[in-house]
C-alpha cells in the first residue's frame, strides 16, 4: 500500500510563493497524528528538492531539545527513504537511496508495511501517474494562500477519488483520506 500525506492550503497550495510550507499551526493533535502515521509506515518517498531540504533537518532534529521532534526524528532517520531523482544521491541521511518510478513499483510490491509519499508535488504526481498511489491523505489547513506551489499542475489527468473519511484536528485542519481510482478516466472537460 502506498499513500501520499501532505498539507495543503484550502486553495490547494503546498508552499507559499516563497516556497515556505510553515503556514499551518502545529499543536498536540497535529503531533499525535504525525506520531501515529510514522509508527505505521515502512518507508518514505520524497522528491529530490524536498529530500535535500529535509536531509539537512532530520538527522539533527533529535538534538534540538524538543521532545516531539526527537520522537519523530527516530523513525524519520531509521526508516528507508526513497528519493525519486535522476541525479546521483550523496547524503549522510541514513537509509536513503535514489530510485526510479519503476524501482518504486518493485519496492511497493515487496513492502510489508505502507509506504508514505511525503513531499514534492512532482513526486506525488509521478507516483500517481504510475498507478502506484492507493490513497491521498490531504491535511487541508485552514488558510488561503492565494498563490504558491500547487499540489497538482494544471495539466494533471482527470482522476476519480473516493472519500473514505474526514477527521478534524484541534487546529481546524481537516485530514481527508481518499481512495485513488487507478483506472484512467476519460477527460470530460470542454
């Protein structure tokens, strides 16, 4: 099983116009959600740009004096990290490897626990287009950004989703879990 998990603004942006993704509030309910999710996965997928940013943060996150970050740093640093990239990957972040979408298909087939696609709109789109994504878990934040980096490009293919559940966090964010219909749908747009 492979799912994406990403925060978006109400208007569908994953970063503001400056590339910042810290537009959402973090509280105990958010941290508990992340802890639970990390405890249930067997690996993570990142796009290259997101990976490069996170690889500078997580290896030292456990030393920052924040108990919540330290708790999350353990699985973030231990679990396998698959990076969709065509460039060589040189990193000190443990358990990281460069992969292609085809290699990711084999990894998914052999996985004994769900794999989470965490970061990068291009990475999520690539995994979706390859038919590997089973679920979207959109953490819709109670903010309108107006502009920024959209989760989906304008030329994304028509895709049907089935809402499985929606949970509201104390911050007002809504976690929407959708099943992905991996059967290609005809484009009915004019």
